C-alpha cells in the first residue's frame, strides 16, 4: 500500500504539507520528530487526512495532483475543500486510523 497524506502545520495558519509514503506510520513519526526538512520548522504537525492506493504510481499521481490544485487554489481550506472531494481517482480507503502494520513491498 502507498499513502498520500496531508499534514496540518503549526504555523502559518491554514497551511498543509502534502506527501506520499509506503509506510505512513513511520513517515508521520519522522515529521513529528522534526526529521523532515520541509516540516521541521512547523512543529507540531498532525495528520489531517490520508488516502491509500494499491500502487506507487497511483499515489504519486494523486500527490502531484493535490500539489498542483493546492497551488492553483492557494491554501485550500474550507476544511480542505470539504476533505478533498475533488479526487480524480477514487482511493481504496479514506481517513481513519494510521495503519499499524507496515506496507509490503512488491
């Protein structure tokens, strides 16, 4: 499984980080511990939203799509445009708890 995720940054208000990973739990932990250059100055960060995909290509395509839309919409909000309802590809899962088992590599 591959995950596309949005982190809510501590500051500035209404700013989000978009990323993807094959191990969501590990990656969120890295962000929260300040180990990721892009987010270490915005601690604490918290997981706001994620989607699960069967393969890396789908996840990467979705991540890039969200980043492009974020740029166009500048800052999203309106509760992240109603929790990202403009999904071009339906995800296998939306929201919920962070997976507790690592994704298997193929």
